């Protein structure tokens, strides 16, 4: 399975600017309401982009991106369904813990479409090429980390990059004064999906902001605060989970 495919100057930038403007306007409304979601203090939120998802899907279909993914990742598109989401890296965010997105045997293909120019100043993703080739546990990754030197994926508006969900990666600090938003269209296997996933509307009905990693309840807030200020505790928990769980299971 390939690590990363980066395609330059692929998406009509006017579409992306419209989505980003709408997303930021909605985010300002969200902030005024004083809502606190899981992951917000850490500086990372998930979101939906509503009807904008259809515009992006039409764009990548017309240009044959899904067919290219089918060919280069050696999969059958008929066995996959699509979902659309977005992640928002807020100013002042912290580094995420290094992770993969799925259990090894449940791998997905993720099409990331940044809504602005992305660089190391505003939090370009850090990936560890090669870590998607075998079912590494988190402990395996730590012990063999020198074999997988990290790479930052810096992109210009209009670029897309495609990655395997098994690739170890993390969101990085946003040192700029503006949110860094990135759309994620995900190809997931139908045979491991639940009915709700299969029947969910593509992109949702409107722009909404959603928890990232942590729940917005008391336990979630305690965990977020603890792991943000004492990340070693999360590392220890994941090492212990790596020892207990099978290597193909995410921790």
C-alpha cells in the first residue's frame, strides 16, 4: 500500500475559498455561543461541511481522482463508500499524539483537501512513511522510530494529498493567527460498515463542529486537560495497551 500521493494544482481554488469562508463564518458563530467541545482546548476540532461536500465530490470525479486511487492503491471502488468530514486546527493548538486512524485490517483511504495554503507555520500534518506497511503497535513504532523519519506535508491551495489510514501521523501546532481547515473524503470498506454509516448523507446537511478525540463531558474534559499537560501519561497508557492488544488493533 502506498504511503502518500500528492497531486498539485488539482482542485478549483474558488470552490475551496468559498468553503473556507463559509466554514470560518460558521466557526465565529459557534464561538459566540460559548460552546466547548472535546479537543477544543487541545486546539483540534472535527467538522462537517454540508452541501459543499457535493461540490468537491463532483470536482474530483470529473478529474478522475477516484479512478486513480482505485488503480494506485489496488482496490475496487464498488467495495467502498464515501464519507466527508473536515478537521480544524485552531491557533495555539498543541501537537497531537502520534497515531493511526484505524485498526490495521480496517484500513481506509483518506483524500485530504486543504482549504488554505498549509505549511509548518499553520500546522501541516506530520506523517511517518512506511508505517502503514505492517501492523505496528504503538510500542513497535516507538522502538523502531528511527526507521521511519517523519515528513511534513506542505501544500498550496488547490493541492490534494491521499494517504492510507494506517500511516502513523499527527496534527501539529498551528503557530499562526488563523484556523487551518482541511477536508477529508474517506473511502471505507462496505463490509465493515454499520447501516448508519452507509445511509448517512454525504457531507451532512449543514456545517457543524464536532468533538475531536475527547468527549464534551466531565470525563472527557479531565482526560483532555490531563493529556494536554502531561502527554507522557497518554504515552504510558498506549504502551500498556500495545502490550495487551493484538498488533493490528489501534491504541
